[in-house]
C-alpha cells in the first residue's frame, strides 16, 4: 500500500555547464558550438581537397616569402579554428583563458596577414611600372596587418560561473577596427587592379569598341589578366559580406557576446581559402599563356 507520508523523490537538474548560464545564452552557446564545428569541417575539406595540388605548387616553386604566406595562411587558419572549436565545445581550460585567447587572436592575425599579402602580390604584379602605387599599397598592407592588434587586445574572455570553461570573448567595440581596416584594404586592392586592367584594355585597338560587360566578365582579356580580375572579384565579393557584417556586429555593444565569437573563425577561413584559391589558379596557368601575357603587359 502506498505510504502518503513517505518522503517524495525530487529529480534535480544535473549540474552541467549550460545550467549555469541564462536560457538564451545557453541556446546561443550550443548554436555557436555547432556553427564553429561546421566551419572547421568545411576548412578541413577545403584543405584536403587541394592538398595534392598545393604540395606540387610548393615543390615546383622557389621558396620565398610568397610561398611561405601561401603555407602560413592555411596553417594558422586551421590553428585558429581548432582553438575556437575547442573552447566552443566547453573543454576545461587547463591553460589560463587569457593565454588561449591571445594564442587564437595571434593565429587569426597571422593567417589574415598572410592571406592579404597574397592579395597584395596582385597589385605589385599589375602595377609593376608604378613604384608609387606599389609603395602605397605595401604601406597599406602593413597598416592593415598592424590593425590586428585591436583584435588581440580587444577581448576580455570570461569563464562560465563555477567552471573553468570558456564563456565568451568579451569583445570590446573598438576591436572591430581590424575588420574595418581589412574592408578598406580589400576594396582598394580590387579598385586599383580593375582600373589598371581597364586602362590596358582601353589602349588596345581591337577592344576599344567592346562593352563594359566584355572586360568585366574577362571574355576579352588574356588568361592571366582574366584570372587577376575574376579571381579578385570572387575573393572580394565572398569576403566583403562577412567582413562588413562582422564590422557592424562587433561595433554593437548590445549584440550577444556569445555570437561574436563565431565571426573570426568564419572570416579567417574564407579569406585563407579564397586567397589560396586565387594564388593557386594563377600558378597553374601554363607557361605559354604566361609568356603571352608578359608581352601583353609590356606593350
């Protein structure tokens, strides 16, 4: 017979890290984890899909700073995404959280700097006859790379209460300076490359009467010039959306901090992937096309 006086049994909620967060923040934490792992999976697929080609490019090329940036862009992007996935998966932080954050920020800065340097090489190649443009964009690249200090110093990561698990980066609004500078730099590079190719096409007798569509689409250009133009446009259009959105969101203090941690891994993956893709496509052009285009630029 049931004893009504018996002590009732209470099923308490398990003591998990999510129960130590407000409900909305807990949901955001799980979304951040899933999105970060999705970005990590896409980054790994992108690396392994082109690994044989990239290895052959490195072997056949003379090792210099450009090839180093080609390798470093991928390596540091994966390192940053791996750290981001680690703290979004609520791994216990044995190392002090500030050190982990600084490491992730440094990997982010190194990868972005290497990717932007690959993009700089396109300006240096197209404007080989104008030292002022070359110097101006070399300085602009240096200043853009220097702006990543704001991302390194602009965070104040916190723990989930009562645990040693990552909660959020505590990004300050002025940390978005890095994103704004990157946006300005990319825009400037695309504009000057497009302008130079337009000038070159305008000087050619056989293409004077072509419409804007023909040279913007690259149909009237030599293969290397077409690669420079369309590759730069693809790189810019893909990254500008993420950079613009990240700049605005990082600047808004009221935007949930937990979601701000998602944008750096996404940005560093896209910039690395597209910069290496454009560099790879240019390197894979055959020697005959290269010699043909060299004579075209020297006219």
